[in-house]
């Protein structure tokens, strides 16, 4: 087995989920991530946990939608709830066999099943959990790379010294929380927001692996200024590029996009919350050197910031609500991040590197 | 998808497990049987059941043995028990990724885990369940065939009119139970046993799919005569061929084998029960035209009988106990099966074909 798969498994078990003796562990893998499921099972056992593996695939999910009547869609999966309740740790390995398998399912059906399973998802999120990626042809293709290139890409982002990364991210959180505001400055960009009473969270590879961001929810009506997002991103299968936004009293008052401006317009019109920011964040993972249109990676790219239109996280003490949460990323290599009177980042250097 | 996979799924759901609305269904599949897992999930949903898929693979099982300490091996898998208890129907799809993956695990470790999981297995067997096979390269290789040939082999055995097969098997059971004994006669063969108080079971594709046998447990000390098994079989990875046995008062008093006689000797010396018959059976599946050293198929070949040295099934009212149950098969195309004064089979014809 590729020794990187084994190293990945070790990080999941030892760092992200901290498996201890007696833990009941449920791993969700696809046929494309059998290797990682094997490696994780071994590491879980080594740590004294008991692994059990579910086969999750978009094609299986699709088959259920195709077969089930409206009645059947509403039946509560009791066996899944029992398993969820008696599990201590969930490890979700994302490694799709076909990312388009659910594309033509009626949205209403998805909504029905989402509602039926909400209780189970809530139980799941109340446990220890980790979401990670296993490089497979499907994801490589989405990222415009060969499998070999994509493996290098994923492992460069994932197999890093998380303890040290975490130390730096928590230091950044501590510094950011000394102040009551945040400012992103750079080419075509000067965006300000109050962060008073808000919490900065260091995402250090515990729930998302890889990770590498320190994020908060700005005080909703204090966002002022303009920003230019130079990294493309996906919304409902469409690529949006070169977004420029202007804010007044927290609301977008002017906007443009170099590509798919109509989609951007649609996002801004979804609801009141989608015209305000739910998140402002600093990407710190220097193992990720390029965007791949996969937000799990893109928003963590080192030397970037990102902002999300829409829903805010309660863990940040955010209050903005929306049906969407759309992340948009900006390279900061020529810019500055300033909190209160402190320079947090300037032209390629975080404050602890200056 | 190969329409035969869909037909197979239909038989599993409609005939073998009779899924009904509200059934909680757990499917165990390997990466090599993703296709059948998809097809079964769709049919389960169509019948109103809720499917959930486990990933079962020998490599994952092996990883647990490799990682776990003696302590960890003894930990009870609570999450697996919860899932098992709340499941109504189990569908096990056998489609190994590597049949040798567990070959070098210490037998003691297997024993420990077997004991720990016995409670779960007992719960499982108390539910509705079905064990089937999905043709994959691993099994094709074991059967000495190309994948294409092996697919034909499996589907010829499986995609048959089970309702009609069942009717014939139950008719045979009824006729066999009118009498108190059974006799197999043929080249180098004349074996007699009392079946008084014993039950004949018609295996008609409910638990095993494919199936096709009517079997009982003979009265242990009444087996008399000699028999020649012309079809090779496996025991612990060794092929045994051309076995001749002579019985007196139920016990083997003389034996030989054309190949691996030493292994046969070992079997007979395992315990007292391994020198007596635990099963006598009639194979009825004419869709299976050749042996493949896979007992799930071989013992069901049409126009054959088989006998098993060792443990008897309680469902037959059998009382012989042993650590092993070793099936051995004989072609009957030149022979006769007689129960009391009734000819059940003679030279290519079952009684209902005469």
C-alpha cells in the first residue's frame, strides 16, 4: 500500500479523532476508498477502537431515490439511527464514484429525505467526527489532474505537522480576539468589519482533514468597503470568476463578475441573508498551492482570505441566516490583514513570521 | 448495468427475503459487488424497504486482526449489535476482493473474535436473511474461468424459476418424509441410513441463493454400506479427490482417496463426530453444470447427492456433533435414490419426471 495512505490513516486516528480504547468507530467509505478504509481500520484497532465500515456511494443513494415511492422516502431509517446512537466516532471518507449520480434527482425528493434524516445527522454531529478525502480518479478529473498529480496534491495538503499548524492557528485566533475588528486590504480591496463579541475558530484538521483556516462571523451590519475575489469557485455546477463586491452597512450595494455574473446575481437575490457576509476567514494551509474548484481545499489555501455570502455559524456567535453559504476566495500575497492596530498578515508573511 | 444483475436483485428482494414496506434492510457488499448493491438498494426501495449498505471485505477484516491487541480483540462491538438488532432483513453479498487475505491470521485470534461476535451472529440468524454471490474476478479465478464465463455460470444457477423449483423440492420433501430411510445406489456405491424422526429440508433459494438441495440428517448409528464420491472438494485449501468410504453402524471403518488421502485421514481423526455423517442430501439445481470447488454451488448440482462428515443441523433433528462439516459430492446420473419402497431418482430422472 502507498505509505501515504497509511500516514493519512494515522493522522485521522491519532490527531483528528483521537481514538481511544473501547471507542465504537463507524467509517463511511466508497469502493474507490477501500484502501484507506483498510488502513484506517488497522489504525483504529491499533488504538483500541472497534471499526465498522459502511459503503457510501452516490450511485447507491441514487438507487434509493429511483426505487422509492413518496411514501417510502418518508420512512425513518431506524437501523441507521441505532447505529448512529451507539457509535462514538464517525470517519467520513469522501471519494466519489460519480459526483453527478444525484444530478437528476428531483430536489423535492432530496428535501424530503433530508428532513427525515435530520435527527440522525444531528446525532452524528454531536459525536466526534472527521471528514476527509481519498484521492480517486473522479476527484482528480474534477481537479483537472492525473490521478498521480492529484494524489500528490491531496497528500501535500494533508500529511503535514498538524500539531505545529494548530499551535500557529491558535496563536492567530488569540491575536485576532485581542481586537474588535478585521480589515482586508489589497489590490481593488479594502474591506472592514466589526468582530465585537464574535469568536474566531481555528480549524486545525480535527473535523475537516485537510484544513487550515481561522474564521469568524462578522457583525452583520458593520461590513463596509469593497473586495475583489480573484479565485474562481463553483455554485450549483457553474464556475463564477472575478467577483467584485461593494458593501454598505453590511449589505452588498454593488457587484460584478468577470464570468457568470448572472449566477452571482441569483445568489444575491436568494434571500436577505445572501446579500450579507456570514463568514470572514484566513486560509493558512501552505501545502495547498492551487485551487481545484473543491471548497474543502480551496478555502484553506495558504496566503489567502475568504468571505462567505449567506448563513453564519452559531459557533462563531454569528446571526446572519440564509439558505446558502457561498465561499469566495482572494489571494493576499500582495495584501494585508489588519485587526485593530495589529498587522496579522502582510505580503507573504503571517505576524508570527515577521 | 448488466440486466442480469437487476434480475438477480429482484429475486433476492422478491423471492428470497420477501421485503415488505417498512422493512429495515442491511446489505453487506464488497467493493467488487457495488453494482449488485446498487441494484438491490433500488429493489429494496421499490418494495418499500429502507436499505443500508455495509462494506465487507477480507482485507478490512484482516486489518482489524493486524492492528488489534489481544485486549482489543475481546471488545464487544456494541454499534454492530445495535445495528443488527434494529435490522429486519440481512442480505449478504459474497464477492471477495481476496480470498486469501485472512490466510495467515493466527487461528486463535479468529476463535477469540468468533466467540465475541457469536451473540451478534445469533441475532442475525434469527432475522430474515439471504446469502448470495456476485460474480467477480476473484471468484472466477478460483473457478478456473474468465469473468465472462463465470458470470454465465452464476446467472445460469441463480436466475431460474424459483417458484417452480420450490414446488418440486417441496414435493420431493413430502415424498421422502413418507418413508423412514434413504438409500443411494450407483457405481461402487450402496449406502443406507434410517431417517426415522428426521426432517427433510427443501433449500429453495430463500437463505442461500442459488440453492437447490433437499437434505436431512441421518440417524447417526444406522449408516451402513459404501460410497464413492467422484467430485473433488476443498478442505482447508487442499483439493481432495476420489473419496471412498465404508460405514458400519454409522461409523467410517474403511476409507481411501485418490488425492490427498492424508487430509481425509486428518478429517476423520478430528473428533468422534467427524467419522459419522451429519447430512445426506439430494442436489437439484440443473442450472449448475460443473463443479467449481465452491460448495455453495457444487453441493446443489442437479443429478447429484452429497453427504457430510461431521456436525448435523438441529433443523433436521440431527444429533451428531463435530467441529467440522465436510460435504462430499457424487454424480448420480448412473445411480438411484430410493426411500423405503419408492424410487426418488433413477438415472437422470427425479420421480416427478418419470
